[in-house]
C-alpha cells in the first residue's frame, strides 16, 4: 500500500467534505493535511511525509482500526 497516497486521498476527501459545509471558506487543503497528520499521530504534514514506510503503515492501520491499541482490539489500556 502506498501509505502517503492513502493520507493524501484522505486529506482530499476531508477537504471536499469541508467545502460542502457552511464554514468551508477558511479551510484550505494544507490545513486539512495538517489535521490528518496530527490525527495520525504526527506533529505536521511534513513529519508524516518524512516518516518511514513502516511507521506510516502502522499509522494507516491505526487510522483504519480506531479500536486498535497496544493490547490488541478493544483490550483497554495496559496498567503497570
């Protein structure tokens, strides 16, 4: 999977959704890309782009499966 392409397509789709809303005039594609990157666990879009392929693979999995955590699916947090 081309993970960078996945995040680009996700940002474009979310940008289209924002454009369809009332408050869309102030939300540009770059802002949406930044929000997608932050939601995926990166500090910025550039950080997402600079991440390794394996790191982005994990970020895609976490984006597609929001209940996935360090203990598996829906297993809750790990208390030490």
